[in-house]
């Protein structure tokens, strides 16, 4: 029996009384009827779960597992075959469910005997539940009351309120009351001060989560599906005991029944089409075949019918002992033989003895010297022998199981048979291995694969892989589908195989990550690849091992003969090539319907190309209109721009005397003279010429975010007091680590590094800023080490860029002005330099905090002219010692230290 301590006494877990389990949790609005009295049966239409489940809870629904689990346990019910998962729940309904969850309905009184505080109005049926909830400390009378004339019981249950009930229901209220941590949610300020500890505790325990945009939405309503999910997750913190529920080890398993051993007794459940199967660590439904003998499960249902089965621990709770049989005695004792001893094992009438073919036999018929395998359970503490199987002799049989080992040196495969016994057999040259009608080699077999196998005279005749694990195939790419969903490859035997490409499949070429588009498929000379296939036979990784194709990037046309289709090019190193175009060549240029005739006028001397060829035959050719790289030379005499591309190749691009447009952010009417060696640029060519049409110089500037208008993709920033409005697409906005966060991840007041291609925004990245205290300043090596707000240390070196010191907006020369113990903000600039802003420390007594204006108010001496209000920086670090806290947790007269820069609080420390 599980006990939890509350302010009002001890809360004991008891078995749910079946008569009361029939009462269902209704949704507000009357969608679900409730029984009139606690002793009355449920309405005829109400059932725990229909054979086919709830018609409005579709397979794969996000809360499917939790709904069926609690329905099977009798905590929630459906009506007319439906659950109504999206209906909101009222407070009195939530309390009813909490009482059932706790298993204390047996302690309910009557509606007439219920005594509720004045101003706490509840529907007559729910009075005993609310009365018991008050007695158990699930709710406190001082916290609950009618509002604006609306009855307390019919008010919608909010996420914040439900979280408090959950934490109390699992006996974690003391932790919640002791918690001083703010949550990490963006709307932490919207959570009532007295509820923050409950929310923080629930999140830590994993029984409550946030919603989109990193918010908790404390006042949001709770649906029936959400409520079921909350309580289902909370069960991991109690030891639930519900009528019709058993948790233990599977000792018997057939297609139609499940036997579970628990606490010295067994319970058998019928299985059927309506039984739902899940695992403890996933919300995804699993097939019935996932349940295995001697694993730990939880089953729940009524009248001996399992409505819900959950695999709690998939580890098989048995061990295998192999050795040489010696004898059995009349006392049910089996002796084995070793070189120095005769170990003995006790068995009983339930122990099954099997011959090598899996047939039952009399233990007295076993010959001394036979090899045997004992299966002994490890779950009860008794170490009972479950089966004894003779493994020597000629074995011929068909069976299913799992491959546990493959020894290619000895030519053997070890199986975990359907009986749970480990057995090993030899392969020979006639062994056939198949998977989904595909012939495999021994090297393709993997431990963990589920198989069906045939044994003849101790030799493996066939292995049929029924559920594979990951394996690798080496082949030549033959064809790619247009949408990249399938690959056709040719095996070493010449057979063609087609496989689906899994989502997020990776491609590696020369040790670098590539894409499916980079693969070369050809009927004669496609890429030689190693394909990794998952258990479903889908391609998850493609590694190019060898390719006979020629790939040229940034090659230039020397000549083209339209009569013969011969194209002469020169690569970036000056080496000449000749290729032939034909109707099968894949062409890419400024046309949605590319043709050979359409591309021919563009094949002029000097034009840049990317191409792929096998021998002299062109497989694909792309006309290059844009280059991105670093400027190596600007030659005014030849009117050319030389770029080094990211792959190391070099291209020389001619520019026009007046026709080439140059764009540099912040420079009006820029010209070629504004382009410098070392600049990174995006150079675009005219569609029908090889002359540069435009050159956009890439620059990065640091701004402070003023405001945002995501709907129109506008980012309003300021730098040095000058306001600017930038057009920035949501997908271009990244955090410091380079992960896309969009506008939702930005805060007014934050610093961002904006990268421009010319005047166009190419990327917005949150600036690398850290708040911390100086640990060490080494002027000799010019390094600064900080203890950061995360508790980690970080060292900044001048090797990455100059180190500057700033105070109140003024640059101070020399690292000597920094000293250990100073509180600073380190900001890495786009050029690699780092500025350290020294904070001014001010000790005050806290007065209040205005969340709307994000202003901290402090107490000052009456009549004093000193400031009593300070703006809080968006990324301010608020803590007490090493523990982060929320500003809302501060109370009047708390002693605090403010660390300021230009009177803005960047760090606040509670003393």
C-alpha cells in the first residue's frame, strides 16, 4: 500500500472499488452523462473500451496510449463508443478523476454528508469527491472559491490548476513548496507566484510539458486527452493498484491469452482484437508480437479480458545453463557433469523436458552424456527450472526465433528459439538465406534479426529473415527516381534491386556530407556504393566508395560543335576535356523545359559549367549563372574579377565597364573599386552573356533588436542610435549555434549579427554574448577567462581577434582594467574581436517588478535623487548563488545587487 504525506494527514493508495469505477469522467457542456449516485451502475452506453477501441481516437493519435491505459484501469470511460478527447474538463470533473487515480473512491461519503466551505459551489453528484479531495489535501479551501457568481465546480480547469492537483496527488507537494527556481518558459511571468514551484516540479518530473513557442500557457484549458496524459505519466511516481490490473512477468503466452506472474500468484487475461499494446518508453502502438515470454508487462481490463497491455521491461528474465547431463533422481533433482563436480538442479512437475526437435519427453529417457540446455527464471527469487532441452543428437525441425550470433569462422549461427532456449547449428553450401524474396549472403545476417529457420540433421537448410536489423549492401547505382524516393542498384550478381530511401537518409562522398542529387546513377558506370538498410529494408545511408564518372565544377567552355554535339571544356586547373551531348543528357539552365536546341545558343566560349560525364558521354550539364567565393584579385586592366570558390577552384570573371552593378551594405552607388581582395562576394552573370551582371559583397553587422513584425518579415534594429528596418525571412533567423529559430526566438533588446549579400539579408544570427564574472586575466598571453551564468568557464583569446574593454559605452584601452571578480558581459563581434562590458554594482532593497515594462523598482531614501527603477535586459541573469531564479520570486525588502550598464540591469543577484 502506497502512502503520501499531506498537510491534512496521510493519503493511502487503495484498490479502486469496482462499483464506483463505473462512474465516468464527463466533459463540460454535458457531452458525457455521469451516474446519478455513487452506488449506481454506469449508464448502459458507458464502457471502459469497446473491442475496436474508441471511434474518435484514431490509431496514431498523440494521446492514444494514455487514453486506452486509463480507460483499461477504469479511471476514465467513454460513451457510445466515443471518448471525446478534445472536450474541455471542469474542476469538479478533474477532481473526480484525481480521486479515481489515487484509488480512494472507497472512502467517499454521501452528498448529504459532504461539508464544503462557504463559497465553494459544486454540483450535487461531485460533492463527495470534492469533500474527500479537501480531506486528502488535493485542494485547499483557502485557494478555491466561486468567481464572479460562477460556481467553482463548473469553471474550466486550467493547466496551472491541474498541475497543482497532479503534484499533490503523487506526494510531491513538499518539493514544490521548497522549489525557488523559475521555469524556463517564455511566459513564466504569467504563472501565479504560488504556483511556479508546482509547475517547475511537474516539468522536472516529466508529467507536465509546455506548449508551442516555449510557453506553458498557465490559464489555458485542459482537454480530456490532455488530462488522461497528465495522470498516465504521473503513475510512474506511485504504485497504482487498480481492479483488473496486474504488473509482472509473462509466464504464459498464446495468440489468445496472456499469463502474468506477480507476487507469488498468476493472473491470466484473454487477448483479442480490441487489446491495445504499448511500451513504457514510447507513445507509439506496437504489435501484439512485441510481447515476449519472461518479460515484464502491465495488463489491465475487466472480466479477465485485457484491454491494455504495456511492456514495462523488454529484458527477458531468464538465464540459460548448458552442459552435460548425468542423471535425474526420484526427488526431482537433475545432476549435470563437469570436470570436477556434479552440480544439481531442482525441478518440479511444471518443468518441461524436450527432445532436440522440441517434443516433450520423459526425463528418465535422457541418456547420460547428452548435451542439455536448462532455462531458469530469474524473476521470482526461487530460480525455478522452466525447461530442460536435449540439444545433442540429430535435429530436424522448423522454428522461429532471433539470431543471437553469427560465427563465419566456424560456419555456425546461434538462435534464441521460440521456446526461449539458445541453440546453435551449422551452415553449409546449400543453405538458403532470404529476406523479402531477396537472396542474402551470410555476411548480411545480423544479430537481433527475427527469423524463421529450417534444420535438417543439425544443418541449417533455410533462414527466412522476417524482421531484419540494419545491414549493408555493396552495389552499383543504376537509377534514381525523379523525386529521390527510390534507388535502383545492381548487385554483384547482376540482379537489379529497388529500395525506398528513408527520411533523412545521409549521403557521404569522399568523407563529406552530400545529397542524393550528388549521386551518379548510370546503367553502365554508376557510383559504386555501400548502402545501409534498416530493418524495413529502407536505405538510411549511402557511402560512395568509387566512381568512374568525371565531375567538373566551374569548368569553362572552349568550343561547341552543334553538328557533332562535341563540347570542349577546360577545368579550373587548365586541363582540357571533350564530351558529347545527346538527347539523354540532363540539362539545367534558365528554362523550365530545357532542351538541347534551347541550350545551344548559350554554349559560348568562356561560359562556366558544372558537368558530370561517364567516359566521353555527358550525363548532366548545368550552366553557371552565379558564383560565391572569396576575391583573390580585381584586375582593372583586364576588367576581370578572380574568385576562389569554396571547393578550392578558381574562376576569372569579366566585368563590364558600366553594366556591372556592385552592391555593398551601407554604401551608396558602389563600384568595382569598393571590392577588395579577401571580400566574400556573390557574383551573378547575365543570362545570355559571360559578363558579370552584379557583384554583391558579403558583410556582417551587429545590431540590437528594437522590434519585430513577423507577419511582414520585418526586423527593426538599431546601431549607434540609428534605426533601420530590414526585410528578413523567418527561415533566415538562427540562434548562436546556427539552428533555425525564426522570429519566435528573438527578443527586443537582444544583439544579432546580420549578414548581408549586398543590401539583401542572407542570415540573422543571435550574437555570441555571455554574462559572467572574471576569473583570470593574462596580459602576457592576452586571454580572459570567465565563469559564465551556466556555471561553465570560457576563455577568450586575442588569437581570435582583439580583446576590448568597455564601460558605460566608452572604450577603455588595455586589458589591465579588467580584474578578477568583476562582473561583465562578453560580446563577440562579427570581425572576431571580443568586447568586455564592465558592470557597475549597486546594492539595494527590492520593492517590486513591473512585468509589462520589464522594470525593477528598488527602495531609496525618501527625498533622495537616486534612481529607484531600472530596466531589465532581455537576457539578464537573475540568480541566488549558483541557482537561477525568476524576478517574480523576489519579495519586498529582499537584499539584491544590480549589475548595470547604462542603468540597464544585466545581472541581478539575490543576497
